[in-house]
């Protein structure tokens, strides 16, 4: 079982434009899609679509439109009731794949609701193989909320591995805490921000440098890093070394949730016993398949062909194993 936590889920509407976006203009919509979303929710959706066992923990009421959409899609969920309503996000995609996102802030959670959310994660993670902490935090939550969750899970005695996919203050708080995490999944821009590198685009085009910077996360409690680089591919750094896999050529339709599908592909392969190279290949295959689908749709296993992905070792880079 893979448990995901989405603190600030969203009902995602994706609008595909027939022409490039023009500010202030009236434009024709080619298509629109609405899907339940949020990083952890997307990971569970992608895992479920590939036949893996997963459950999404999230705040929300049974009558919330987002929750109703999850039930309709038969996505397993564990709900923590809250007083507020979950947010809606709008994504605009252009014909060349350019994506513009308009994200609402989401509801604030009371101290009691926050604790109930932590308690539910601890309960679900008791016998899980992985716990995924993913996405932005709801307004008003302390930046170290994911640290709080990870420590509560560890204190409860769970042996599950923990993966984190977040950015900004929550990711910085996690790294500053020194809490041991089995996997982080930044994209190139997020890694550049962590490393203080001003030119993220140049970094994303240099997998060797990405691997070196990802390896430097080890002293801060990180056991491995999966760095997604969009159309370039992805880099994986573990205690055994580093690998790069270029992305296959696709016709991009929407990049929304592609990174979440990459993480799902990686976890899917790892839980099936795959080694680092094969797991990276599955991550890239899943991410590319997601980017070729409309809106925030997630691919099934048969659409993500890892055998078509080439994986190459990178130099002498590895993340030292931390306690």
C-alpha cells in the first residue's frame, strides 16, 4: 500500500486554447477537462490507473465537489472532515504545450483539523510501504507541517519509506530539520532554488550538474532524489550512484500532473523490486505519457513503456546513506 497526503487538494479545470494566449483578448477554447487534483491525489490516481494499491488522505467533506469527483473516479480516499470548502484551480494550455496555472489558496485548517489530519496519516501509514507527502500547504499551516507528520509517523513505529514532493518554505523547513527522508522529488526549478542557482533553464539542460547538486542534499537528511527536468528527462541520485534518462519525443498536450505521474511511476517500479535504473526509466515513461494526455489525466501502465527509455550512469555521484 502506498499512502499519499494532500493537504491542499483542488478540483482542477484545464482549458486548452486553440491559439496562443493573448492577454486582454477573447479566445476560442478547443477543449476543457475537469479532474480532482493536488499532487498526492494525482500520485494515487496514477498508481490506481496502473493497478497499484494506494489511498489518498486529504481534508474535505463527502459532499464537496472534489471528493464527489474522486468517488466517481473510484479513487480510494481517506477523508478528514473540515468546515471549509476545497479549492478550484484553473490551467490554461496553449497549442505548443505552454501551461499557465491560476491556483486558489484553499481553506484554512483549524488546529483540531490539522491534528486529525496527522492522526489519519499515522493510522493509514501503519502498514504502508511508502508515504508520500506532496503539494503546497493550506493557508495558515506552519512551514514545518510535513516535518510534524513525518515525525508522528516515525514515533508511531511505522517502517514505511517517506517521499516528499513540495517546494518553497515547506521543502526548506524539511531540509533544515534534518529529518531523514527516503526520497525527494524536486523539479529543475525547485532544485535550482534550493541550491541558489540563478539560471534554472541552464541547470535543467545539464544532468551532470543536476546530479551533483542533488547529491549535496544528503547531509540534510535526504537519502535519494528524483529530479524531473521536463522535456529533458530526469535524474536519479541514490546511495548507489546517479543516473540520467532522457525523455522520449512526444506531442505535448498538457504538463499538468506530469511530475506527479513520474513519482507514481518510480514508486510503482520500486515496490515491484526494480533497481534504480529501471525505476528511473518507469518514472520518465510515466511522466512523458502524462504530458501527452489532455488536462490532468493520468496514464495507465500500458501507456508508459519503460522499455523505450534509455538510462545512463552519471560519473561518480551518490547520496551517502544517512541514519
